[in-house]
C-alpha cells in the first residue's frame, strides 16, 4: 500500500512539474522556427552553440512560443522555490552546517557537471561543424575557448551564491530576514498587493540592467556565466521566496485554501495577457535591440517584469489549487528533480544529434528527445539516489528542496 509522506503536496508536485518543463525546454531548442538554417560554428564568437547545441532542419513555431514563455518566468520560479525552502533549512541547521551542506549539494556537483558532463554534452555540438570530429581534436578546441561552458549548470553556482548570502544574513543580520518574514506574513490575504510589490521591485531590478545591456546577452568568467540583464531579478525572486517561506507556507500566502489559490484562473488570465503584451512589444526590437527606438526598448523592458511575476504566480496558484493529490509518479519525479537537472542535458543533446538524419517532423523528434532524456536521467538519478541518498535524494541541490513539513 502506498503511504503518503508528510510533505507539502502541491509544492512537491510543482517541483515535479518544473523539472519536466526544464527537460522539455531543452528538448525543443533545435526545432525552433527562429533558428538559422545551419548550426553555429564551434570556434566563432559569440558561440551561440552554448545555448543551441544542435540545429535541426525540422521546425515548429509552437516551440518558439513555449520557450519564450518559459524564458520569461521559469528561472525566476526556480529561484523563488529555492528561496522558499531556505528558511526552514537554515533554522534546522544554522548557518555553518547549512553552508557546508550547500557545498556538498550544490558547489561540488556544479564543478563535477562542468568538468565532466558539459564537455560530454557539447562534444555532439562540436561534431556538427568540425573538420576533425575526433575526441582529441574536440578537446583541443574546447580548451582553446575563452570560457568553459557550463550548460544548464549555471543555475547551481548562482544558487550557491544566493544561499551563502542568506546564511550570512542569518548569522550577521538576522533582524533583516525577520522583517522580510513579517512583511510577507502581512500580505497572506493580499495576493494582489504581493504581486504589485513584486512587479514594482522587479522593474527596479531588471529595467536599468536591460537598458544598459540588452535582454539576451550573457557573460562568462571560466565556468561562471550569467545573463547580464537578470542577476538582480534572480536575487529578488530568491529573497521573495525566502520571505514567503519565513512567514510559513501552510498558513501564509501559499496556503491551499487562501485567496491566492482560489483565484488561480485569474492568475492564468493575467499570465497569458501579460506574456502576449511582452511578446508583441519585444517583437518590435528583434531586428536589433540597440538600433530600436528608445520607446520600444523601454516598453519591452517594462513589460518583462509584469509577465515574469504573473507567470510565476500563475504556476504557483495552479499547483496549490489543482495539484493537491499525492501520486507515486509525481513523488518520484520530485525526489529525483535535482538529479534529473544535473544529468538530463547530456541525454538531451545526444538524442537530438542522433535524430538529425531521421525523417521525423519536429513534434515527433521533440517528443522522442523529451521522453528519452527524461526517462534516462530519471533512471540514472534513481540509481544515484539508491547509492547515495544524502546527496541525490532530494531535489534542487537542494536546488528546489528542503520542503516545509
């Protein structure tokens, strides 16, 4: 008989949903209608193959819409979830033990993934344009790059940095975090006020940087890469999640019977409408951000925080209201979410590479990649969990973990 565990079921289910979306996002990238006809050359700046390792001739515009939606809100949601579970973990372990565990769960896996799995994944991309596709030639070209591509693992080092900051504040200025929790507690029955505040702060965090740079560019120092327009935005969402977690998820804004969850349909409408607004305004700048009129750039810049906040809250509200039932499959996905995140990219890229010459349409190829990569990384994560449950048995590095009880 399946005995449910004492966890916050909607948030556990949300972790399962998020990891499937992550794998799906990476699975469909070769099939975007907006991609060029030919793969990106390995040695030519700005090294677009880091984001798009495989380019397939099969395309479907629906994948462009899906990826644009996820690009707007998915990573902010992941940082929010990471922050949400941090107060409970810090309270149990205190700062020093918490940081030591963060190193073992996030820091060390980051370097292992970057050092081993990232080159293994990107070797498939190298083979698309290489004159000499041998492993030795790849390694020579890899070492000649001006950075060390980390792939999706970039999330881990930024999460480790934010976790370190939270631990430092907990040790040196605990009153600042206490005030955050009190502020979030005062908004438990005022989800609209929380949304307005989150959007306003997001504008302050995002708009100056995107106007100084642009919405798309990244920079790297070795394996440490980040998107120039978003570091303050992710900082904000991490500590917004921290504030909600400090106030308590069972009785705060995210409780299942609260106004926020009850009006999930309104958050869905808001998310779709704000995403459409951002899409229309951003399309006006796609011919060149720097060459677009200032009014277009400002409009797109201000639309992004609105779409991001509504997208994040939409996902939270839907799971709180409609995903209250515990299920064996979702539980397993949630438990293995972190392992899947670490491992999936190698399977995704090589499956995409293997399908290049197969005469399937874009939808079929994407479905094969998604199902194959999810099954393989899920199985591998389950095996690692059995081998070492301390480091692989809980999601999120715990990048999305430390569930509230």
